C-alpha cells in the first residue's frame, strides 16, 4: 500500500503559477505510475497529467504547454507545475498512484484546493 498527501494548493490570480506536491509513503514509490486529477464543483473528476514509473508523461489537451508533471523518486514525490493559470483551473486537485502490476488497485490522496481568481 501507499499513502499520498498533496500540498501546495491555494489562491492564485489569473496568469499566475502554483506547484503542487504529492508525497508518498513506502519504499516502492518508484514502481508506481502517478497521476494528477482534478474535480471542479458540479463536474466529474478528470485526468490532468500522468507520469509512468519510467518517466513517460501524458497531458490532457487543456493543460498542454501550461502544466508540467514530474517526479523525484528519491523524495517519493510527484509534482505538478501549473503556469498561466485561468479561472477554469479552479478545482480540487488529487494525486493517484497505480501499481502497474495491479492496475485495478488505485491509491488516492485527500486532495488540495486550487482557486484561480482575481
């Protein structure tokens, strides 16, 4: 099992930046595929970006060129750098860990609120 804790959310003005962090417990973080997801009020949760254990990344079109996902296996942490933010990026952002050997078993953090507003 792995436990995930997100941090770094908050209030930012349009055009601003935030960096989210997701720290994971356990000694096998490097084997997990990681992802950032978000859920806005009244909307379904959606994938934002993912990074595999090997470092391959994937982004939804609405964040390409603005957001960057990365991981530091030595720190058991995955990051989401968010730039050029817009009010439409307002949501609760959560990270997910998936052991590729057992893809049906996902682990989620509690989420962190991100609000983009002037």
